[in-house]
C-alpha cells in the first residue's frame, strides 16, 4: 500500500501541474478525494483493516500525501483565479480619478417654466392659484359669464362640444365662476390651465393651448387696482424697461373692457414684423367684472366690484423667448425643447 500511495502522489502532482482550468482541478479533486470513488479516500478508508504494525506508518504517509495534494490543488486554484482577475481588470479597468460622466437629466417644458414664473409673480401679490375641470358645463363656460346662447361671442370661441352636452373649456374663466360660487369676497385668484378650440393650426394658433386668467373681487376695487397689478406683473416678468398702454376692448364678461399692450420684446418698440411695425403687442385682455357675472354668483354689484384679466401662456412664452411659431412647443422636437 505504501508503493501505491507514492504512485498516486506522483501521478496526482503531475496532473495538477498540467491542469489548464478550474474545471479540470475540480475533476482531479473528485478523482482523488471523492467520497465514494476517490482513490485516496478508498485507501484512507482501508487503513483500519491493516495490521497494527502497518497502520501507523501507512496512516501517517496517507495523511501527508493528502495534505500535500490539497495544498497543490489550492495553490493551482489561486493561480487560475488570479489570472482570471487580471483578465477582467484589463477589460474593465476604471480610472477612479477621472471625472465622471453626468447622466442626462430632463427639464421642464418651456410653457411649464413660464407658467410657474407667472404663478410666482402673482402669488407674491397675494393671488391664490385655482384649478378647475377641463371638461366643462355649458353654464360655467358661457351662461354664467354673460354669454347666453344667442350671443354672437359664442361663435368666436370655436368650441369642442361633447355628446353629453358638455364641452372642452375654451378659456379658464369658468374656474373664476366656480370659485366665486363657493367663496365670499374679498378674493384674489389666478386660474392657469389648458384650453381647447377647433381652430385651424398655424404659426399663431393651436387647437390646444395654455391660458392663465386672474380675478380680484372686493369692496372698492377699481380700474386703478387693475392697472397697478398688471403693470407690476409686466415689469417684473418682461423687464422694468417695458412700457404699457390700455386700449378699449370688448368682452362680454367685463364692462368696461380693455386691451393691455406692451412694447414689442423683439424690436424694443422700434417696429418689426412681429408687431406689424407699430412697436406694440397685445398681451392681456382685461376689464372690470360685468355686474351680470356678479349677480350670477350671488354677489351684490352695489357692494363689491372687481377686475378680471387673461393671457395666453403660449404667447407669453413666444414673446419671452423670441419664438415665431407656436407649433414648436407641441411638436416634441428635442432639438428645440433642449434649448430651454
């Protein structure tokens, strides 16, 4: 048995040294140390059958060979593992001192940016932000705003009517009515949101657009308050150098009504194609709330008064950034949107 052990040792060491992979090493381990058929395992298991004289000598030799082979197997295994790590390190090496590459981040749409800035300006003047449904009732969109069925102003608002008799709101004025129905004056609100009209789409018109309307109601609210609020907004949003003017205008829900113009932001008031050579651009329709609107929400026109105004956020954004085609906002072209 001593000769057999030495033969196993020589063959095993040679095979271990010639092994070319971890799989071969695992097979060699099973070949010599497997529980059932391992060559060295079988010998160790048979030591108990030897004579008392041979048992100590053969047992000692067998354990020495076992430890030697295990050490060689482990040594060879480490060599394979280190070689594998070197290969991975060369392929996946990272210079931890090199500046990292920042992942791209999304950003707010330019219309959203403008809306938030408008909200910030008016909030600083004490106006609350109010919202309402985009699918509206005819009463809130027209009747309560002094636009009865026979009124010609309805024709100007190309309305999307739904089968159930409701409609897609054509402006955010219905929000003002809903708020006044629930609350007593004094109040100050702005109502930003999407509106819908079936208009022919071109450089200055879209079927879906964004609007913000404002309302201030209380005792003694006058045209002077309207001018102060709107001029303050214009100068804070477009710049202190921006000039304003009020022109008479007609809207069914205000009396008297006005158009607030500002100096053209493209040419600075000198005259260009955008302002059609006038140096002025219409920006905010406004006026004092019509007594009929106040009556519709159970307010007493003799005790309270107020003003209302509205502006298209899309137009404001176009003027802010010098954009000449509203369709760019809704085309989804990242080359355009990423500029903001």
